[in-house]
């Protein structure tokens, strides 16, 4: 994946990551849902400035920002936007394709469509935890490859947040059955 992509604004990176292949130690699939966040966004972890928790968001672009939500689940983000430190893209859902046996071992005997249909589920299935926070995405254990043809996207408001919830920075692969939640029928084609 060209590193220059990570220097782009979060909204651009969030769109571009849809259809990209993500693997962690050979386990992964196709990214089908993302959300963008930047420092001016009240829903972003970086909104109040740098802290110990969000330090990776202010580091090098093209690195992972991994954090725990509610003290239970890990969430995986891609640090981006060289012009505006504190920007990242949350990877919300993935279509599982490689390492399915390992995903089922980690998550249980669930239907394949449920393995990575949410940020916490995705991290558990791929074995992503805090030890990967700040790690470059162009080095092992990560493999991230762009799609050959830009896929058709849908766009809508972000979910699971209260502040900035009206910002339409949630992107998904149109027609995917692997999303964390369906987009409303009236969601815009991006």
C-alpha cells in the first residue's frame, strides 16, 4: 500500500480503505466498513489534544492506533493525515477470507458473517490487541493491500457515539453482508 495514502485526510483514507485487504499474521480479509475521525471532531479521541492513551494518533501516519473501549474490547484504527495530526480511521468491519479456522477458534463457532462484524469482533478475530498500538502497517504482523478497482460505497452517519454523531463519515461496501450494522435504505452512494 502506498504510504502517501496515509498522509491524506481521514475522510479520504476511510473511503480508500473500503475494499482493501487487511491481514494480521496471515488472518484477515476485505475491509467493508470504516469511520473517519480528526482532531476537530468532538467524537475523536484526539479532540482534547495529546494524551498517553491517544499518543499514537499524534505519531507517524500509517501506524496502528489500538485502544480498549469500555475496558473490554480492542478497536483498531489507521493513523492518517500528515497535515492534521490526531486523525485516524476506525476499521469497523471486515469480510473474513483468510485464516477462518483461527478466527473461529478466537471468536467461537459463529456464522462467518458474524466473525468481524464490528470493531471489537474484528480485533478479537484477527488477534489485535494493545501490543500492536503504534506499530507500522507496512511491516509484520500487518499486511494491507489496496483494491485493484475502487468498489461502490455507501456513506452515512457514524454509529455508537453521542458527540458528532451527525457527521457522515461512516463508509461501507455497498451490498456487503459483513457490515457491523446495515446502512439506512436512504444512505448516499459515495
